[in-house]
């Protein structure tokens, strides 16, 4: 199964030169996917709490680089590895402009882009970009419609919806991947899982206990079957932001905390059972670029063994 690594992007690792270095070395190690995330700001008086731990925003989020710009950097530093967003808050910009940017990255990379999209969870970030918090689900559905219209391209690109109108137009700059780059959707609510099963190429999630993942997978598959799609064609990508320890952590803390061996054992189990794809994010545990790469190398070797 493909193995993914988060590109250096935030906190002490918010350095495009470091992104390029890690992208090139990760490809040489044998990683199959490189991923970026999406944050704008850390509010001083948040209306939405961070969905993890005690709800406090990680201090590293105060310095966060743009995900699509960094994928462009990585595209120039690599030649094989796929490039994706986990996840891009696609509602923060007009879909016509987003379609152009994503098409450009797919062309720059020679057809290596995976478009991972989520709705986000911060009311403050929605306020900052002038997008209503209410009606996110309908906005996402129409965003996907506009993206697909632009990616189909041709001399009669058009869209009429509740939020956007695209007049009959000619769009000839198309993605390399046809009919479009793979679209992956995040979210754990029943509505989000139904949408992912109905119209995406896979689900972007987080590493959870296997019983919880089993229930999520079942919901995705039911939605895919109801839409007349092949549920086994859906990808399952699981992100983990672990604290890597020198000695084994208690089993109930894995995979959020543990040794490289414990993480590898967890992902080996999900890979064997469901073909899940691991996505390792080392921002919370590495203290330098050299350690970031050393841990990435050790994790890949443990999974590939």
C-alpha cells in the first residue's frame, strides 16, 4: 500500500527550502505520497475549540504556510511521488479560481495531484475569509460541481447554481489526469461520509481505534453502493500526528503516542484489513530537519519490512 508523509509546513518547519529538501529526500526514501494541510490563523479568543486534546490550539499553528504553494515547491523538487492536500479548506476561495490553481499544479507535477477537501472546523477562519459558516455542506456540493465543470473543460463550460454562475465559456487549460485529479473528502459526520461515498475517490481521516474505523468504512461502503459505485475502489487515508517515544507506550495511547514499531504495527493492521494508506505527520515530535527525516526513514523501513 502507498505510504504518505506530511511535508514540513508549520511551526519551526515553516520553511519552503526545508519543504523542498524533505520532498526530494522522502521520494528517495520511497514514500509514495506527500501531503500539506490548511490553516490560516490562530484566534486569540476562539469561538471554535481545536478538535483534539483539551481544545487548545497547538502553538505551532501560529506559523503556517500555504498548502498549494508548498505543493508547487514539492512538484519542482520531485518527479515520482504524488502530491496531495489533507485537507484543503476549499470553501475559502471561489471554485473557478481554485480549479485554475489545482489544474496548474497537476500540470506542473505531470499529473501527480490528489485533491483532498474538507469543510474545516474554525468559525474564526470562515469569518476571516468572508465565507458564511452556515450552509457549508451545500457550498461544498456546488464547489465540487464547479470544479468538475472546469476540469472537463472545452468550449462550452457553464454552471448555474445557488451560489455561482459561470456563463458559457471556453476553458482549455486542463489537468493532466483525466477526467480529473482524484478527489478525496474528509469528515466523520454521517452526512460527510455519505458525501464521500457518493462522489469522492476516497476518504481522508485520522488514525482511530480499529472498531471506530470499521464503522466508518461500513458507512462509506453503504453510501457508495447506494450511489451505484464500487465501494472497494474508495481509498482510505489515515493521518496520524504522533508523539514518538523511545519506549513502548500503553496500548490505548497508540497510534497517537508510541514507538516507531508500535505505529508500524498499527498501520500494518489497517493496511492488511482494509488497504488503508498511512499518512505520517512529524511536526509534533521532530525537533530538527535531520530528525524529521531520520524518523521518516525509520517509519518507512518499518512498514516496508
